[in-house]
C-alpha cells in the first residue's frame, strides 16, 4: 500500500483500516531516519523530514516485562530470516523446544519476510522488528516481546531503514 494510505486492502486487515500504513504529521524530537516505536499505541513511526513520519501498525509483546525499551540501532537486517527461540521462550512456551536448532526462513517462519535486529552497545538485544505470517495479530499484544508488522509493511520498512539507523522504543 502506498504511504499515503490509498485504502487498498491488506491481507488480513479490513478495507480502510486504521492499521494501514500512512504518512502522518510528526512533532517528536527525533531526527529524520529514526524509527520510533510506541508500544502503548501499537504504532511504529519512521521519522521523515519536515515534521512528517510514516506510521505503521504493529503487534507488541503480550507481557509488559518482555517488552524492550529505550534506544538501540539496527545492527543487521535479513530477508526471510531464520528463527531460533530464546531459552526463555522455550521455558515459557514448550512447543518452541522443537525449534531449538532453528527454523529456516520462509512463509511459515514467525519472523516473516524481513527482520531488523536491534543492537545496543554492539550486542544483539534479541529484539526484532519483523514480519508475521499472521496479520490478524497486528494492533494486538500477542508476541513474545518483539515488534511485528505485516509482511508488506516490514518489507517497506526494510527498504527504507539502513543498518545503523537509530531506534527508540517508548511505552
């Protein structure tokens, strides 16, 4: 869908939905090129110049204690990323133990079509901005802590955000 919000249907999202990507006014203190995640709004903003931003609907962590907060940078990006659940995820969700060795990228992979990996101090935070194979979860608190977007939106974001871009996650 175009950034202007043409009203085209996104698979799994209702026509004309407020969950559709669109350009909006933005008056935050962040510089153009910064990704701002507002977990309480379930929105992600890619700050543009001239007081504008691209707004994307997101799914967030279902438990407040699992949500990432603060500043990071995009440390790396992957197309059709593989997924390995963390030890904590496998403790809390036993069915994930079957993927302890990893799950190859593809349409059934929970990271979806693209992933941007958040780093802090040169180290992987284990939090991702990623796609989803279940677009009905967008706008919900359902993930294990990462930020999910529709595969269409994460592909758009991936094309716009370089490695090294700043990311700020706010409650």
